[in-house]
C-alpha cells in the first residue's frame, strides 16, 4: 500500500469531496499546466464539460464553484471559506476570471459549463477542460476523473501535481486485511505502529505526529463551528433551496442545559443511557452541516461522510477515560489503514458504489480506530471494521436535490453510533468471526457494481425522487 494518512484525510471545503474538491483540484491542475507550458497568455476562452454524476448533481454539490476556484489557483486546503462567496460573486458579476492569479479572461459561467449525462467510460465522475486562443484554436485539452475522497486522475495530462499520489515503497506494504494482520503479527506491531513506520519513510515521525494532530484539530474545529461555539452562525438555513435548517446549535444548547457542562466527560448523566448517543449525533450533524455550507472539513474518507469519524473521535475524547494525544494519533492511523483497503480494493466514491462507499467506509474506519484506542487486538480491530461495513452494505447515495443534506447529515449521525456499537461488539469477542474484512470489502465492491446507477449520486432514484422539494 503506497498511500499516506494525509492522502486519505485531506483538509478541504464542502460540500462534496468528489463533486467539489476533486473538480477544484482538477481545474487547478489544468490552470497550472497552462502556466507551466507557457500557454496561459494565449488563452481567451474556456469550455468545461461535466460528465455523468458531475453533470447530474454538480449544481447541488457546487461543482461550478470548485472549478472556478481551482482555475483561479485556489487550493482546497488553503482557500479561505469566508472569502469564497465573494470570489464567485465577482466572477458572476464581472463575467471575468483570473486564471492562476495571472491572466484575466472573459468568463460567463452560463456559457462555460455544459453537462453530458452519459458518463466517461473510465468513471461516473468525468470532466474535460478546453482552452482556446483568439482564433478559436485549441490551446490545451485535458480530461480528468474525480474518483472519490478528493482524489483525481488525469487521463491526458503529463505534467501533473494534483493526481493520485505515488509514494516510494514502504517497509510494511499491504493490500488486503489479511496482509495487514499478517504483517502486524510477524513484526509484533499494532496497526498504528505499522502505519507510523510506513509514514516515517515520507517524513519525520514527529512531523507525522504533528500532522495527524492537525487533522484532528480541523475535525474538532468543524464540530465547534457547527455547534455555534466559534461565533454566531450567519445563516441558520443551509444553502441550496431545500431550506434545511441547521439543528446542531439548538441541540448543543439543549444538551448543555441537560448536562450542565460545555463538553461532558464520561457519562455526566448515568441515568440516561442515551446520553452519549445524543452527543455523538450532535457532533456528526455539526460537521455535516458545516460541510453543507461549504465550510472547512476533512475528507474522512469523503466530504459526504466527513462528520462520522470526527464524532466517534470526539466520543473517545469525552466518554472514554484516559484519552491522550497519542491515542488520537493511533485512532486516526488505524482508521486510515482501513480506509486504504477500501480505496485499493473497492471504492470510496458514492457515484461508483453508493453511500456504502462513503458512510459505510467511514463507519468501518471509525469502528477500527475506536477499538484500537480501547486496547483491542489486531483481530478485534479487523472484526470491528468488518462489522461496521457489513451492516452498511447496499446503502444507496440518493441526495435530495443533489445536495449533501438529506439524507446525508442524519446518515452520518446514525453511522457514528453504529461504529461505536460495532467496536463494542468486537471488544466483547475474541477476534474470531466468520466474515473477514476482505470478504466484506469485496462484497461491497460487487454490491456497488450491481447497484443501478440511479442510486449512485445521480438524484434519479430513492429519496431524491420521492421527497418533494420545497
């Protein structure tokens, strides 16, 4: 396995990793290539063609916003979310866009973007960027795929800096759950220790530790912002037209009043067996409401599933006695290892396998991480990850109005509590079980392949057609 924890956990913006972050990175790469090849000053006009799921739900996922930001040279992890609306409004008002912060061209989004419902043969999320000169000749023509979790693949570009990363060989490679467990047993390592050894070939161990804690802080910040702890939320209604109201701020106020604490330690109200569940629901919804509002989140492993893992991680820090920063690092390293297996052997793209590849994978990752920090064995961790996915098999991706709101926000809350239960089931066992993680990953892949396309992020099936939009 040649991925890094910082590949699977990427800091970006909402509302979608595959429909916003991926297109943003692809557009940025295209703009970079224009500049690197000395072609930028020749460009007078751009055309952007979206294919498949990007064409069908791109408007609700703000794909056009992501692409315009990327063409400007903005990156998902560094763009200021508070400045985005003004940047986009400027383009829409002036009908001009500055490519790569250097070269201004006429740019009317209504004329630049076009959709092709038929997907590219390589993947349901495809896009094509074409730059023309003053004579109408093609300056540069490149195709990209957004393959889930903010990962992209260039089909034509040679000079790329934003595509799927290829790292040098690592000391403990693995491409299956069986190989991962065998390596841990052979070298007497935990999954987190094995991951740290691999990561340390790319950067100093101290840098890995600090970087993972930064990922955790961004996750925590998203929870706090979504709860309204970082100041007044400007608009309690999420964008997009469904008029979905943010629920996290009110729920936070209610739970705080019940517990008498800002953030509870392990059960502050032992008489209420659902006390912890309420807080996990809050944490998950807070992040996903931030994501829906194009706020700063972490792909975990996608934006659509960005609230689940932070919710379970905050559960560890607030309800499990003896948490530590090292535990946080171990949690995320373990979760990342499980995420790698799905990325390698199946998919984390809702457009390819449905929401089982987003919330289902996040549930599996979170269950594994939580089991690890509670002293679970490698076998118990693998069992928890398997349980987390087994009971998400067949989960469709059917966003109402093409927006990452219904059912996505509540689905993260449900998945967070499911991950905690998967961990508890695994810890009550001895690691022996009938269905292996590798088996459930392959089953997920097959289920996604068999799933009709209307249930895979096209908004042509499921809740997307049975809920009346207001």
